[in-house]
C-alpha cells in the first residue's frame, strides 16, 4: 500500500502545476489519466479523469463531477493517449492529446467545448 501511495504522489507531483485539491479524484498510479483545468494556463479548478475508458458524456463522471464544456487546459498522463470531442457520444470536432504532454491552453475551437473523452492506454491492463 505504501508503494502505491508513493507512486500516486510521484505521478501527481510530476504532472501538477498545483497540488491536488482535497476531495478531488487522484490519478491512476499507472499513468493512465487526463488532468483537466477549468481555466487556461493550468489555472482554476482541476481534477483527474482516469482511464482507460470512454466517457460519452462529461455530465456525470465518477464522484458526481461535471466537466462538460469546462476544460480549458489539460495534461495527458504518461501512459494516456486522449481524444477530446466537442459533442457527446464522440461526435463533433475532435482533438488528439499525446502522452505526457501539457496543453496550457486548448485551441479556441476546443477550449470550454469538450463534451466527451476517450482515454486509451495501450500498455495498461484493466481488471
């Protein structure tokens, strides 16, 4: 358990401009996550969206969080290839995010417009 706690701390410290807020979702220790912010330049409120998983809507994420039309900057975890869509059910304009990459500001066409997400982690197995 201690090793897992250390791994989570290392992953979150490596990708965070700010430390996680109390009560927010923690990142997957395997690096399969997307960290999102509701302001450009990694500002405002932040949370982790873990994968691998398809999120056809961002209106009811785990923990009851709502990220529909809020994401303005992001960090794709080291194991995550992420696709953002402007509409629910993987429709509309899309943007591919590369692993271990920080997006301080999403393009204007995507900023605050994301309504569905796909997180793929080829080297991560699900139970």
